[in-house]
C-alpha cells in the first residue's frame, strides 16, 4: 500500500505547505497512508469512534479553543486516550500557539506536532490534493506513451518489436512523446490512469543503431508532454503466418492496469505495414467510439439488414404473393 512518511512531507520543498515541527520530532518516520484528512474535534471531547490513525489530523482555531476551555483533568484524560491511537501526526493551522499540554503529550507519545501559517480551509485543500497525487496506486510499465490527436496511446510489446521507432515516426508526423521505455502510471480518482516518464529518462529515446536521442532538443517543446491520460493500449506483435487476427473489430478487448480496464488492440508488425498510420487511425477510431460511434458495429448492422432483406426477397420469389 502506498504511503508517505512525515519526514518526506517535511522535506517537500515545492508544495508551499510551510510546515515546521513543534514537538514529537522522534516520530517523523510515522506513515501517512490516506489522502483524506480529519479534524479530531469529537476526539478531544472523548468520542474516539471513526478516528483513523493513518490520516492527518488538523487542529484549527475551533479545536484548540475547545481544548483550552476543558477542565485540566478532562483535557489530560482525553488527550491521553487520543494519543494512544498512534496518529501519524497533528497539524496546527493559522500559525497558532499550541497549549503546553498538547506539546507535552505529543512529545511523550512521539507523535509529530506540526504547524503551518495557512488557514485551515486553504491548507486542507492543498494537502488533500498533494496526498492524493502521492498516495494513489501507481506502477511502471515497459512501453512507450504518445499523445496522438489528443488520445493517450500506450504502446507495449516485446523488446525490439519497434515501439520506439514507431513513436519517433509519430513525433515526425506532429504528435507528442510522453515517455519511452519506462512509463510511470498513476491512478487518479475516480477511475483514470495518467502516464509520465521517469526522471532519469525524461524526453529521451533509444533507437537501436543510433543510440540515445533527446526528443525535446531535437524537435522542440511542442513534441513532448510531461504527462497524459491513457486512453488506449496497443500491443505490437510479430506477424505470424496462420495466426488468427481480428479483422472486423467487433470483439472489444481490454487491458487491465491498476484495476482499470483500458481499450486494447493487438496489431501485428511485418515489413510493408505502415504501423504509424495504423496507430493514427486507431486513435481517430477511439475518439469516434468515445463519441458513441462504432464503425464495426455500424457495418455489422448494415450487413444484417441487407441479409434480412435478401432473405425476404428470396422467400417472396419461392412462396409467392401469399408470403406475409
């Protein structure tokens, strides 16, 4: 299960969260396993049901004000029970000064107590988006991701089948490269997959016999994209005589990736086949399908209607005018 440690959260420099540690620094290796956050107001009142230790706990003005108004013995008992749940961390918003009792208990239980200058609403919105980006399921795929007419096409297949060469030809035709060789795929809610290149291989491509080339430097920024939604998966296969390939397109196949079923095509490769043109047509056809138009099904419906019409004419000739 994906997770993020409190230490990693503190080390993020580009998030703008502006977090500082007030106490419980020895617990910065605790794990954050959910992108959802909580405000433990009822927990401070002693009601601990439905509190999730793996979520960030936000303490705003309301929570701190309530805690400061509790009788000392009640506050001690409630904080004791709250900290026993082993939360990943508490975060105080609006730069407020925490009560000494809160500092004492979080330090005793090694629960990091953090503070930000941001208001609660703005901080919750920002941290939720950040955690959603970091904690949703992800994987890596050996393949190539290209943007063809706005359709994210993931090319897979055995090494040496020609995925990179095909992607290069598509770039020459005006399409855009997202990632070559290693595609980092991340799931986003509700059921969308985004792909991007690895930090090391970004914008680079390996062409056998030529070596490593930089698509961004060769063709400019218009030839690349940092990330793209994956709409279609295509597997390139070596052509085999006698193999049974789909010739109508009626049997829709799917490729399962991170629990999401993507439209899937298998395209055989052999000398003389213009694979780049086929991929462009596949992308256009996928756009039509998303708009509710399916060429193969329309052709099948026309054929069935023509066959029914022909059968009726033949029956009329055989039986005569008494046919009803």
